[in-house]
C-alpha cells in the first residue's frame, strides 16, 4: 500500500486530491492550518 501526505487537504484541490487517492487505495495523511476543519477528512466510499 502506498502512503501520501497532502497539505491543505481540508478543502479545494487538496481535498479533491485526497478523495481521489483514497478511492484508489492509498493510505493518506493530511495537513491543515485549521484543526477544527480537519474533521472533514476524505474517506473511501
């Protein structure tokens, strides 16, 4: 399993990139400036 770290993944391009990577099976770590917004983590569907 491949692992990726995406900064700014709680919205916009970073969020969409994280969603796409999750859908194909990557293990994802995300970084965000606003800890309260980190609740919006992408997940596999």
